[in-house]
C-alpha cells in the first residue's frame, strides 16, 4: 500500500529539488529556478536563503542581464561544502577515491588485492587508505558525508552485507557496512558496482540530467545499473540489473547458471581469452598473439586489448564479436525500457572500450525497433574508476538528491 | 529538471492514496487506513468524509471488533459511483466493454472487423455500440467517466493518434481520440494494448497490489506493459514495452526489422502455422492436422490450439516450442527488472494459454538468476477481453489512482 505525505516532507523535497536544479546547471538565477521548478518566487527565495546559510550554495559572478537591467546573481553548488569517499572492491584490486560535492575526484589510490584476501584485511586496508587520503587533502574530515562501497553482487544494499561475490572465496555474508563503520567512524553505504556506477554517471558524468538510461558495467560480472524516470530502479527484491544472463543463443555455450548462450559467455575475460586461444590453436600464425600459445594460461585480456589496438586482426575480431553480442542484448534492453542513453564502463573494457561502443552503436543503428528514436552510447567519464567514483556519488546522492519516494511516509 | 510540489496537490494526492487503500482491500476501517498510509487519524477522517459526501465510498457491515469493543465500520468503494467504456481495436475484431468503478464488466460486445476497414467506419461502429451498451445497462450515462481505446502500436497516447498499426492498411496518422470524442461526447484516452492490459490487471485482475510486474500481451504484435514501483512505465519517448524484437538467436529466422531470431518470429500466429505446416510436409502423417495440407493457406492458429488440447503431438510441441522461446525472453526481462509477477494474455494465446504458462514457469525455474526469488506467472483475468477491460481501466486509473508524478508541478 502507498503511504501519504505531509508538509514537513514537502519542504525537504522542495529544498532538494532546488538544490538539484542548481547542481544541474552551471550558474542559475533565482528566477530561472522558479521557472524550472514551478515553485513560487517566495518559496525559492526562502529555500535559497537556507541553502546559503548552510553553506551548500554560493552566489557567483553577478552577470548583467541581456536587457541591461539589474545584474543577475547566479547560484552555484559550493564544491567544498561536503566530501565523500568511494571504494570499489574488485576481485584483484581495491580502488578508493575522495570526491567533493561538485563531483571532482580530489585524491585516488589503488591496491592490488591478492587472491583469497580475508574481509578483515580488506577493511583494515580501506580504513588506512581513507585516513591517508583525508590527511593529504586537508580540511575535509569535518565535512565528510560518508564512505560508499561498490562491489560485485550478490549483496544486500540495505544492510550492507556481501554474499560471496563471484571470485571471492570465504566472503560468505560479510557485513562490510558494519565493519567499515566501526573502523572508520563514517556512515557507510553499500551498492553493487553497476548501480553505483549509474549513480556516479548521473551525479558527475555523461548522464547528468538524463532520466532514462542504463550503465552497463563490465567488470568481473556484467550488470546494468538502471535509472528510470530520474530514479535508481532496484526492483521488487533489490536485485534489478542482472544482465549477464540474458539469453542470446539457445545453441550457444553452456553457462554455469544452467542456461545456454548467456551474454556473460561472450563478454567475460575468460571467454574472450578462450576464443582467441582457439583461433591461435587453429593456426592463425600471423597474429601478434601467436607466441602466447607457448605460454598456456598466461594470456590475459589486457594483452588482447593491446594487440587489438596495435592492429592485430584476431584480437580485434574477437573483441568486436564480443561487442556485437553485447549490442544485441543492449538493443533488447533499450527496446523494452525506451532508454535515452547507455553508458559503458567497467574494468573489462579498458582501453578497448571504443570497440564495444562502436559495436553497440552499430547494433542500435541496425536493429533498434521502432527505429526513429535517438539513443546515445557513451563511455563512462570515470574510466576504470567508475565503480569507486560511483560509490562516492551514492553517498552524495543519498544526502542531496530529491527523492520523490521519500515523500511517502509508510 | 524536476518540478516542486505544493499544498493543494498534496491534499489531492492523499485523497487518492486513501481511495487506493480502500479499493485494494475488501472492507477496511479508518484506523486501518491510518496504519497503512501513515497519515493522521484527523486527515483520514476529513478525507473519508469528503469521499462519502461525493458518493465514491460507502460504509458497510459494522463488524464488532475482535475484542468486543466498539463495532468496526468498514469502508468500501461504491461500484456504481462511476463507469468507463473500453474498446480494443484489433486487426480482425473490435471489442467493447462497460466497466463499473468496482472493476466488474457489466456489458460487452464484439464485432468482426473486415480487412481494410476505414477508420471512420470503426469510429462510427464504436460510437453506436457504446450507445447501445449504455442504454442496456441503464442509469450509467450521467456517471460515465470516459472511453478508453486499446490498440496495437505504434501510437501516441498523449495525443491519441494511431500510426498505421501492423496489419491496418490506410490507418496512417489516425487521430482516433479526437474522432471518438467528437462522436461520443466522452473524454477519450488511447493506449497501446499491452499497456492497457497491464493497467487493467492492476485495477481489476491478478496484479492488484503488485508493484513490479509485466503484462506480456501476445496479440497481433507482442508487447510488454510494464508496471514498475507501482506506476505505469512509459520510457523516454513513450515507446517502452517493445518486446517482440528481443534477440533470441543470432542464427534464427530473419525478421522484417532487419535482425535475426526476434521473439516475435517464434510467437506470432503466422510463424507457428508455418512451423506446423513444415512438419506436416515433412511427413508427420499421424497428426490430426495432416489433412490441412490439402487446404494450403487455410490452417489457422485456433485450429492448431484445438488440436494441441485434443492431444495432437505436432500441435502441442510447436506451441510448447513457441512458449519456450517466450520463456527465455521473459526470464531476461525478469532478471533485468526483478519483477514479482508476469501476466500472460492476448488473443494469440487463446485456450492454449496454459501451455505458454507452463513453459514460462519452467524457464523461470530453470534459468532465472539469481535463483532465490519467487516470480508468479498468471494468465490474464480478462481472457480475450484483456485489451478492452484494460482500456476501460485506463480511464478509471486516470481518474482515481494516486499518481506520485502529479505532485510535480513542472
């Protein structure tokens, strides 16, 4: 059942709508905010005074209006009004960034994560790194809003528990939120990597002001973070965005989920490496990668990407084939959800992301239905850090975004 | 940019939330409404008085409370407080129903639609039928809320214009909303059949109180009507729910959209008939349908369904094969959107709907990821009329559902 709403909440909501309007523009006047939001001049004036008092917003360059009348006072977010930390936990690496309220990363660090690392070790390392980043930046501690953690699923974002993400041994039911809160003293929010990356792209990246889009995150798993009608979409049980097990071929390779021809079978590093190795074994001796046949088990995705960029046909063709299958799945998602934009990111794309982008664009051009819509394909602004920047954005988003759902009291 | 909200709208919204609560329950007290909605007893009391005065709600059976205290006064929707008409325009048939506010169909009628029928003819026929239904029912005219129209897309729901639905010749840019408004004098709302069926299922059917579900409508086209987080989801340009062109096999049959292996190629009547005919020609002489080989072009889907129900192996296997492909596509959608329920309906399923349901359930059991969720598969409560009942529900829904989005003023 839906809950009702009340006055106090409406005031909070309107304040966040005004803040969102200021954040979305690069300099906007009170009059323009009133036009954009439909709120009265008096309401805007009250809210802006409150935001200025709280230091969240600053007045900037008094532009003379075009008609030469009273100079126009612009309002901007004060980037130093708040900060957030964001951590990406990955199978082989931990990344940590420090973001300001304006969305700029101030500091970042990466640590290799040895296989089989215990959760306690990771928490200790993250807490230590956070302290170092905060000390280096100087003067941010008092305004720290919290620490966001992005991780491959499955996980429970509400309670901040990880349930043995793929490739993480001995990580059954890790209460990472509680562990990190106790060790750092900061509020901690946990989200899956695709969802966090989607929030990040909306907060600081290519999807600013875009209400219907998906972030397709190709890391160790393959997930979609969905923003629908301007809001994060989580689904009935919080597991929305499972994308890697989209069926693409009933006669395709077997998947550990019990199905055949799942998207992940065409996009994961392991599968691309196997496909390349098969071609090398079949005698593609002109490939730059041919010598790797002598080092079984040592060819990695980064090497294949580098070969593709250097012009190697086998490497380029296999990455393109992977991108084509991704494109087929993405077209299905765009058809179903009528999205305006798809953002590609995650570590598995790396510097070959442009190949994936090209193939996805090609698929949209060829098989989108109905055809007339325009759908943009973008590469994540945060590159390899899209998970960590996203995790920090989740904290900023939770603190400052207008959430219509929060109007409901039940 | 998001719009702000104001007091008057909050009052309307709360009234609709209360109405929705009463509608969703079969008898509910003021105290229970307060608990469900989080609104104060005083607010509930004011709203309920207004709803009683307007005749939208009636007090019913004063149950004694369990503890033997003051008898509990229950509130219920007054089913005769309003009525709506719903029309389904299909390639070969027009259906019209009269629904009351309680969601019961009071009258219904069907007309065969000869191929090539002009829009003006269809409008004239609908208006005449509407008049007859209203006269037969008696006493509903004054409380008629409007006429809903469900049609295969592509269409523009906002302006009520149809753009040559598949199979409709000379139906380019038909302003059906305006035409029907002029002829009937009622407000007209137009929606695509899958979307309308989804609204109908939520208003009167299996999806009452279900916030995340899809209605998969298999008529002449194949579409999905999406209800996400309790609201109709339309996407960025209003074309959300395109499902028939989901890619299921890169080596599958060619589709007119330019792709291969689209879902529609496994589910449309034409394709199922062709598949059966291929098997008959290949010598499946024991099939009940074998004699149809002598009547080329005359075998239809209804006959195949009847044969399957009568135990014919060829017919049953081909319908099951079609259902399996539908199941693969539906699992992808459920994975992506984390739905609680999928409702199947539309004329192409007919009395063989149970075969599709079985195959979709089987697919969810086998290849859903992650596995632990429970997803219900239901057949539409409105059967063949799911489009028409849905169209009438669109009118009721527009009049009486709490729409959080309407809180925004921009």
